[in-house]
């Protein structure tokens, strides 16, 4: 069967569900998952025929449901990414330091195609490089860091129980993305994050594997410093020792509000030649207009799920991404079907968008959030579906990022209306709020959340919490996140349960007279 025939056959199967406004069903979700995670879609890698097939499938579903195109040009919102593959043998030299080995001691990356043959500059220790006025914390203190090369700690000061920021719960100030963005804002020529297993929350192997392969950006959205990278902590200790400074003392100072950048009196020199390419992709979205004669004056709730994944392994196996993220895309399509078949429309617009390039850095949602097809003040909230529960129903749920805004109470009420106990967000030390597409909307001043199953299984014979844990340990971003493996014992009643909660959440938001707002403590705002 050809790919085209495969697509047509699957759409004919799915279209048989669309009779009446039925609840979200396991069979409906399974059909979507089985198409989108089929090996024929080649892991839905960026720029692949498989990703294009997935886009066609989602658009055809939106058309079948009678939803309107979300964008002026139609259902698609195209954009281009710049791909950069790191130089496999860059030369990094620091005065007084021993020979540095790429991949073992450091990694470096650049989005700039106009790099000089060699980048040189003075090395400055920047502490955590955090400027957080709402917390009365400023690591910069007005020091001119333009054209400097910064050594920066990852995470936050006081990253422990009772610590200054949120204790062990990471805020955006602790994420590596914030450090790079901050360095670029300050005009730094380059930035190297100091890797420590505890502060990074992962080992050096993760850094090496992530930063020695092709990365992407949207040039109009972000370019960064001339180079960005990581340096292992043992090397940093040697470098600052050669500069006559004790690293432990530097780190201790960085944990205080009195810290300001410390010039190390040594120069860094870097030569590298990355290679570049341009890749085209698109978000695909549709709108169910609000009731009434003037839906354009009504607020919009934006529901998202990313439909891309990693593509093919070097051994020729697809990264099919059943959990990450066809489970969530299936819920997005099922929720769209549910609302499209209701006799009475809600008083809000519902925009359903399958976004691309999430795996490369949330680029699809970032492009969408900065190119909204409605006035910004009409974009009320984002409900982002990511890695949705396939292991069975639970008695409780929580919403990642909801406590950043007034969405928290709405999520609680919506959960209780469908018989679920709403609990505080778990595993905050992992910073999940900043690692999926709801964060792109938060950056644009739009509150968002990620609906997630809780740890208490409805079936005492099934440990959903343990299954999630084992998935992350064994299958996350592996070729085993496949239909052949995951369908062996999946229970899509858990997937449907999340879908039912999302329906309830949308209905609760539609009853609101005022748009959700970030809490003063969140660090985000619409202002």
C-alpha cells in the first residue's frame, strides 16, 4: 500500500466515528495513534515525508470536522528553521588550561553563519547570570559584559529545600535556555555553562549527546551569542585555579545577592566551522468559532500538541513516539471532534493547533505565539497536550504550570466536575513547565498548562506512576516508544480520561468573564 493510499484508508476509518457528539473513546484515540505512530511515517522527523504525511492527516481531520482554517493562508502556518551541525573537531584554548577535548571536556554550538576564523575574548565568571527584579536579585550589577566570554552556573542559587528562589523547584531562571538568552541580551561574545550533575539535573553524557548533533533556530526569533556551549566542572576548576582564584569561593559568592561578575584575567580562543541548512515546516491549525454573530470579538482558547518527533535512528529504525507525542495529538483531534459536534457552540473561539519542531526547541509554538492570528488580548489561555497517559485511569490529576496563574483554580474545578482529585504539581525540580509548548505562550504573556495524570491508579492492579517512571527510564526518546512495544499493555482509558478533563477545562474557561492572569510571583506577565 502506498503512503497516499495508507492516508486515504486511515481517514475513511476515522470518519466513521463522526456521528453525533459522542464522548472521547479509546477506539477513536487508538486509530489516531496507530496512524501517526506507524513506521511508515519515519518517526515524523523535521523535513521528512513522514512529518508531511502527519500534517496532511491532521489537516484532513480538521476539514472533515468542518473546522475553519486557523490562519489567513489556510490551515497551515509555514515557517523556516536554520539547522546548524556542530564542527566535529573545534579547537578551544584557554590560557593556562590543559589541552581540552571536544565532547569530553566541552561542547560548543553556533547559529551564526558569519563566524570569524577564530573567536577570542576575555573570560568572565558570571555566577548564575540572573536578573530577577521581582525577587530583588541581580547578578549583573551594571557590569559591561559586551564582547566578553562568560562562564555561567546552571540552575539557581539556593537550589535546596528552603532555598532563595523556589528551593528544589526550578524556575525559568535556572534553565540553560535562560542563561543563553541572557548572555545574548548582554552582548556577550560567547557563553559556556558549567556542568555539574546535581545543578544540571543530568550527567555529562546528556550534554554531549544533545549538543554534538544538529540544532535548529528560527533566525527572526533567536540567534544567540557567537557561540554557546558547556564546560565540564573539573576543567573550570583548573582554569580558575590558573587565574589564581579558588572555584569554591567563586561559587559561594554566586550564592549571595552581593555577587557581581568576576573577570578572570585569562583569554579564550575558539575556532570552529559548523555547517548549515534551511528546513521548511509548518504548524497546522483550525478554529471552531464562538457562538454569536461576531466571533472575532470573542476570546480564544488555544489547544496545542506537537506532532513532530525525532525521525530515524542511525540504524534505520523510526523514533515513532507513541507517547511522545501521538498520544497527545490524538487527544487534540478527539477534543476537536467533540466540540465540533455539539449542537450549541461555546461563547469562546477554540483554536486547535498541531505544532511542529517542538523536539528541536519548541520552535513551532514559539512561532505561533509570536504570530497569532488574533489580537494578543483575545488569546486567553493555552492548554498544551504532551506525553499523555496511556497506562490506565487514575484517581487524581495535576496541571504542569497551572500554579503560575489563575488557571490553577479553573483546572481544579474542571477536574472535580469529572470526578478527579486535583493535586499540586509533582516533580517540579525537573522544570517540565519550561520544556514543552505551554512555555512558548507563557513567554508571550499567555497563561498555559499541561494536563497530566496523577500517581494514584484507579485500578489497584496497575501502577500508573511506576509505568510512567519506567517509560522515562527505558523508552523516552528511544525507538522503543513504538506501537510494537507500547501497545502490548497500554490502557487508553487513561488517555480518554485526560481528554475528558480537557473538555471540562475548556467549558470552565468558557464560563469566565475575565481572562486568566499570571500571579505576581510567577515572573511572567502580559504587561
